[in-house]
C-alpha cells in the first residue's frame, strides 16, 4: 500500500481532528478519505491532506460553521469574501469579549456589598463629598424625584456616579428630605450645590423594595436593633444598584448613620 497513506486514527492524531469530526467532514464533502478498504472499511488519508485538515481545525476553533468551512476549503468564495467573513467573525468575538468584561465589572461592583449584606456594623470616616442636592416636595414620590434630579443634573451638564437619599428625623419620625448626586465637577457655582459627610459614620448594607417604602422601615429597624445615637438628625441612603435596575422590586443600598462617638 502507498506509504503516503495514513489510517484515520493516525491522521486524527496528527491533525487534532477527532475521528467523529472526520466522519462529519466526509459526510459534508469537506474532507474525504482518499481510500476506503473494501474488506474492512478502514479509512485512509493522504499525507498531502494534513495541511488542509489543520486549516479546517483552525476554522472550526474560530467558530466557523460547516457551510462556511466548506466554502472556504473548496474555494467557493473569493479572497475578499473570505476576508469579510473573517472580519465579521472577529467583530462578533470582540463583542462577546466586551460583553463579558462588562459582566465581570458589574460582578466586581456587587461583590463587596453582597458579602456584607448581613447588616454587620461597618464603622468608617467618610470624606466630605460635593453634591448637587434636589430638595423633595412634601409627599413627593421618591422614584419620580430620582428621575427629576437626573434631568436637572443633565441640564447642568455635570456627571454623577451615585445617588444618595437624605432622610431627616423629626419627633422620632423619619422622612426623606432630598436627593443628592455627587459631582465630579467641583467648580460649579449653582444653588443646590453643597457638601455631604466629613464625619464618623456607621454603615449598613440592605436590600429594600423602593415601591413599598421599605427604606424608612429599615432605618427604624437598624436604629432599634443597634441602639444608635446620631450626631445629627440626618440619615443617608447611598443607592448601590446599577441604573438599569434602579427601579426594580429590590435595590441594594448602603444606609449611613452619623456616629455620635
């Protein structure tokens, strides 16, 4: 028998294509054995087919379909058409990488808050923060106010990176008084621009339902369970949930209490 012929098992090892894959490529007339023994149905490939097989394997690993591989191998496409096909595939894979990186970044953002969602006390000194403060009207809906505050920030042409709801305790009752958006541009001379924090705090991470006004209930619960004494009559809720889920049935928040000690 011709010394240039290789049994399918040997051809498979040299090319990285499984025997099952070689059967499939034969069925689709992409890569056929040059000889099938009539007595035992052993399949043989020529050594000259090794380069073609390795090219097929490369196209397969790049995610090309059987139809695409057949067209490329049998030169049914021009060089320009092949290049366009490769560019499309490249762009598709780059988009997948971009989406994967975005998902990884979101998971990193949530990792720390989720890890301490059990409400363990976290004491910290918060640096002073410049914000644009949107004062709430009596009985104004928080979700509507969040939208309104964003519209005003867009008009001011400044960037925001988080949202903070400010609550006030009056006669042992807690009610929201304003929404603040931290500013990256600290040189604005506008009414509504003020400073938050610059004091020692105690912080708690919680999941709440914004539509059921759970924030006030959770603030009362935290203060009661931890016997907190405040250095000022204000409590702050820093919203940690990404904007896409801001108004979902659950949002992740950090509640900030000015510490008296």
